[in-house]
C-alpha cells in the first residue's frame, strides 16, 4: 500500500491516513517514516481505529532523512530517531511539547525552542544486559519492547570509556566460568553491566544472581583505567535492575565531582542526569529562578545535589526524599559542604508536604519527580495551600513552582491541576537524550494571585 506521510507522531513515527470510504479515514502509524515522504508499507497490526505499518520502500524521500550512524539502529531498542537530521529532531521535540501544551492545557503559551548541545557520545551511564552460555557471552542492549539482547560492540550515545569497559568486560567474562542470564527462562549468573564514567573516574557494577569475587576483573580494569572501582549487586528481582544487595568490592567507592561549587561523591545507585553538558544548562536556568531571600522546598530531592546547589544561592532549602539511602547521602552532602541552611526529610512528599508548607512557608517549590510525576494528593496540597493563603489574605507561601520533568505525559497531567492556581511563565524542552524520542522539560509557574 502506498501512503503519504503527513506528520510525526509522539514516538517519532510517521503518521498517514488511509481512506476507509464514507469520508472516514484510518490513522496509520508508519515506523521510521518522515513527513512528506511517499512510502510503500506493510501493515503490521490492524485495530478498529488505527493500524501500524513498516516501510517496504521509500518512493519519495524527505530531505531531512539521513543514514543512521549506528549499525544497530532499528535492531537495538536504544535510539528512535537516528534517521532524522538534527534540525528535524529539534523541530520534532519542540513541537511535541508545543502540541501537548496546546492540546492538554488549551493554552497557546510560548514554548521555547528545545536546547540541544550535543548529538552523540553524551551518556555518562549505561546499563547493558548480559546473556549467553559460558564462553559465549553476549553483552548489548535489549531489542525494542523485548528481553532479547542484541550484541553490540559500542553504543554511540555513550562516552568512549564506557564502550571500552564494554569490550574489556566481554573479553574477560567470555574466558570465565560464568554464564550470562536468560531473561526469558530467568536462569543464569551475570545479568547486567552497569558503567558510570565522569571526570576520568569509572565505576563498574556487575548485577548477578549470586555473589562472585571480582578481584581479577578489577585488576584487568585497573590496567586500563587510572581510577576505577568495582561493585556487585546480588539480585533476583527481575523488575528493578539496581535493587538488591549493593556490595562494594575493589578500587574507588564512588565518583568525586565538583559542580556549581558543591563537592559530592556518587556511586552507581545514585541519581545523576545522564547528559552532563545539558545538565549544566538546565541547572543554570533553575538557579536563575531563585533569589537570595527565597526559602525553597525541593520535593523529590534524591541524593540532594540540586538542593545543595540551590542552597548555595538562597536563604533556606528543605529537601524531601522517600528513599532512605538517597536521603542519608543528601544529609552527608550538606554536612561535607558545610551547608547549614539545608535540611532533609526522609519521607513521602504526599505525607509531609502539607506540614512542611505550614512550617517553613516556602516561597519556591521545586518538583523533580520520577517518570510517574506527582500524585493527585500532592497536587491538591499545593493548590489548597494557595487557597488557604487567599482566605487568610496572607501574601506569604508558595509564589513560584519549578517543575523538572522527564515524562511529557505526566507533566501535562500535573500542569492541568497546577494551572488552577499558577500561571506558566516559562516552559523549555531540553534535549537530554538526543537520537531518542525522550525529552526533559523545565517549567516555571508563578502564583496567580
Ligand atoms: C528525578 S529524581 C530527583 C533527583 C534530584 N532532584 C537530584 O538532583 O538529584 C526523583 C526522586 O524522587 C524520589 N521519590 C519518588 N517518589 C517519591 C515520593 N513519593 N516522595 C518523595 N520522594 C520520592 C525518588 O526516590 C528519586 O530520588
């Protein structure tokens, strides 16, 4: 069937219409097709109101189509849009956010163009699944929507040192007595290779179903890198990669970093934005929204990096984090940096936010939640705090919200609630993940009255 592609869908696929008679059209999502292209397709899945298709051949090619740089593109599930040139990737991400704002918030608010600072070799952390029998280990990436491992020699989104660890690890474990993990039968020993690289320090974690001694593996890595550390996670949980017993084994325990004047040390469990260059822009922008006399609640504060950076600029910061070990790291971070104006609460935001707003009367609330966004309870607490203020004719309380999101769908859902009391003043997509459909968005909202 020949189709003309009309636009891009939210996953970077082409969208076309198939006439169905009676002036009815069926929407067809065509994998890796670009706007204005004329393509011959095979229908791969047919539903009542839409269908999906793959391209058989391209009869008329878009000027924005480029040859993907990576030989695994289309096989490995890591990248989605390597076939688009940079201008089209940027347009796609900017429009994704613009359309979502328009559709969900019925608002023509001026969305800034996406900020993009790098194209490849940007990821400071990778998680590679390991599979295969003893002596025949495969380390790579999962195929899209599957647990089948595609063997890869390198990932061009990852920093060079990470790819070097990938190669060395393959060679090493192929000469070992350990098997990889069969993700379907749930059997085997070595499950994942986790590598983080920053400031010439490398941290490697092997996730395995039993404890193994990695001394010789560490010695091999040490011959190749000047600062390297090795740990193991013993995990029989197939749902969460990094859950399980984290056991430090050899070399450096964490990566030492200084950013925005804050010194910190992170191991392979701690959260760090994966793209250092774009993170710099994102955090600079966030800092621009807080003033020296602000009191800030940083909900979802993780290991406290953003809280500490903000505390260097403003009067007081209270971080709230549900994870005990992340919250303890945040406390240590504040202590090591002699930041006396920051406190951390180890609890669920939904449980402690109301009291914290009453107690600290913050002028700014930072929300940097996981992909699932904020709960309805949290959004209600924020809106109610504004209504309480109006009743008591106090002009104190939250004046500004700063929302950092890595999931556009949950961001829009949450903004729908928050815009009952706040106006969006700034909304900017950041390309934290070039070559993929994912996007990071920063929103600053101002209390309406
Ligand atoms: C995107 S990370 C935030 C990172 C942090 N802003 C930083 O700079 O390191 C989201 C954090 O929210 C935490 N979290 C998830 N649900 C939570 C909840 N209900 N209450 C408090 N923290 C939560 C997670 O443990 C995670 O550390």
